[in-house]
């Protein structure tokens, strides 16, 4: 079970509530998200697209735009090389639409996950050279491709890098770090030290979107563009906003600062999208004409894009967005959904195998888990690593056997900077890259065990770091909840990484009666009562067998059975929850959603 911790950050909640016309509890939640000062609070609550940061603040932006427009004016062929995940596909589409708006002869290549691997490689550069490409522009990759860019330069090609990943570095004996930037014509990456951009937590698609903003603006200025052309640009950027937002959620960026604004407005744009591919994706997932949240991108729509890059080719996702008809787009979207259904089944099998290896072998005592699943599909390593991280609350690497050695993906916990720790044993890899919370790597099979041992020898994590922490916003009585309060919680949306859905806690909650719901009987619905005698409906979507085991351990098996039959008078718990509005047959009612529980 998670360790419950109440957030105790101080502020004048009554004053904040009065200033911004919100409930004091809402004011406290905002403070818990480290949003302080009237200007920052106002931006959090009321930020608009006008508040997005100036894209020209990105280092090398002007240089990249001037160079690209010069290439376009010369008629040079431009190739976009992206990545096979949500961020890479969306970034590729954004750049393609932006470059073609400016008249570029542009095409795209999205590397095949298994045949090509991540990012630039010699094969892709040689292929571009044979095709007469003079300029390559990367998106969501390139910052770690110094050798490949040297090769491209030697062949007479130019490369512009747009990326958001950590910059590779060398560390001197005195601990001084020196960035190893690739020798590109321009490098746009907010993570580089000399970049003065105010927020470096944007994804690759947002970097591409910023580039297109400046490129199209400068293109129109050079052409002495008409009002009609400017209006076309506004429509283009409005459409591309939804792809920047989609990628921000799909790449699990923190929904803070301008990311929050991008996603907030991007979700509205997706709901009324004119893009046949996006519309088809909503259709096949049953989300057309329904309210959309970041959850739908992260757990329903986004995985369909990722599945095609994992089990087939991400070009399908790009083709869906480029579809000229809804019928064509729906066909592709249906294929993507089927692939995602297959991916779910394969992921479940791989996760079970990994759990068995961890719990019944020497890995159990490791602080950093390195699980080698040679026969697992290599594209599933990252998803399985994520699931293992959630289960064991440890940093996890899942490795699989590929055509050219071993490949793997890592997912981390907050206390462990994955990229920096990997850099301490970089001599073991043929390739690696990533950031604090996630990473990818390739290495010879004979280095797998040394990789595991070296990570654990260097590991400085303590037992406290492995304890999952559940941060409670307010220990709030259930009687405080009413419809207007729950509706007001919506001002905090969109929820996601960096801005989690608020949770509350209460003691002495009586569980009176329950029933099991769902096709798979995996949801519990209950009648509960607080200390003051108020009755509420509660629902639990979590681990139902675990909940039942808790009830039996604390109150006995008979009482657990009685709960679902005539009802119980003995089951009293404390719980972490959030309030929601349930809509059934057009009627709204308050509903408590239980997140965690204890005696």
C-alpha cells in the first residue's frame, strides 16, 4: 500500500479564493501544485494561447528558419525524419504541413522500429543522399546523432535538428560537464544549456510547432503576404495545435506552464477537428461527439498510434492523418485499433513473465530492475517496463533480443535520473538516450549482466525512495461535497502528469452495502455513510481482489460476504477519494471514487 502524506503547503487560501472567485479548497489544491503568486495563479486558471512563450526564444530558431527558407527558395528537396511514437508521428505531420505551406518539396521518413531503430542512422542518410535530398530536418530525435550528422555533412547534405531530449555530455575529472552537440546547420532543443527558452518541458511536436509558427510567419513576410494568406496560416496553426496537444499528453509531458494551455485548447480543437484521420480515430474508439479529456489521449487514442509503430509501421498513423477522405481514414484507424488490441494481449503476457522472473529469482533484491525477455517483441519493452515500475516502484529496464543485439527501454521513479545513471556505464552500450524518467538503449548480449550489476553497484536509492507516496490534497469531510464544488474542480483540468486529479481523505467511513459490476466483474459499487450519518454512492475501479483480501484480513471472510448480501454494519475504514458526477440516463448524481484505503 502507498504511504499517505498530506500536503501542508502554506498560503492565504481565503484571500486567493476571494481574489479569483474560487472555493478555498480549490485555492489549496492550486498551492499544492506549486502555483504561487497572483500572476501564476491567473495563468493557471485563465491562461490563453496568447500566453504561450515566444518561439523565437528557442536557441537557433532564427538560424534554422533562415536556412530552411533559403533551401525552399532554391527548390532543394527536404526530408523530415521523425520517430515511430506518438510524439514523433505528430511532430512529423506538423513539419510536413508547415513546410508544404511554405512551398517546400518535402517528404517524410519515419524509421521502422525494428529495421532502423530510433532516430537517424547511416542507412537513412545514405537513402536520402540517393534520393537527391539536400536538407534533412529531424523531429523528436537528432540531438544524440552527432556521428550520423557528420556523415550527412560529408555527403554534402545539411541537417537541422529539432528535438527535446537530453543533450549528450562528457564529464571531466573535476565534474564539469561539456555538452556534445551535433554539428548540424541548426539545433533547436530547449534542453541545451545556451537556450534561453523559459520552459524546457515541451515535447518534440511542440518544438516542431514552434518552428512552423516562425517559419510560416517569416515566409509570409518575405512574400509580402496578403490577408488571405495570413488567414490560411491561422487556420493551419489552429489545426496543428491539436497535434501538438495530442503529442504533449501522449509523450507524458508535465501539464504545467504552457503545456497546460496547449492541451486545454488542443482538446477543444480535437473535439471539432477537421482532420479526417483524427476524426476517424475518435469514431473507431466511440468518442465522437463526447467530452474529451487528457485521459482519452493517454489511454485510448494515443495507444492506437503507438501500437502501429510497435507492431507494424508508424507510417500508417501518418497516412491516416494525411488521408484525403474520411472513408480511407476510417479504414486505417480500424487497423490501428486492432493492432492496439493485439498489443494489449501481448503486453499482458510479457508482464506476467517479467513478474515471475523478478519475484522468483535473484532480481528480487535489486534496487534497479533489469529484466531480460529475449523472446518478447522488442516494441513492447517500454510498456512492460512501465507496468513493472508501477507494481514494484523501482526503476526498470526491460531488454529484448533484436536483430542486431539486445534492445531495451527503461522507466524510472522520481528519485532516479535514468539518463544520468546510464551515462555512468555508457561504454556498455552501442546506443542510448533518454531523460530523467525514460530511456532507450542497445547493447551486445554479453553486456546484459554487467549492465545490471553496474547499475545496482552505482545505485544510491534508499528504501524510502521505493515507497510509493500518495499525496493527499485535503483531509476533507464527505459532507463538504456538493454539485457546485465538483463542477468547480473542472477549472483545474486538464489533469495528467504534473497536474494530477486532486484527492482527498476521510476517516470513519462506513461501508454499508456493495455489489460487483462490469463485464469482467472488476468494479465495486457501494453505499457508504460518513460520521454525520450522510449517505453516498461510492465506486472502486482498482484491484478488487486486493480490496477483498483487505476486507477479509481486517473484518473476516463472513463480513466480506455479508457486505454483498444483506449488508454490513462492522466495516469502517479510512479512505483516499475524489468526488465525481455520475451521469445515468440523463440524470446527474454525486459519486465518490475510492483511490486507496486502510483500517
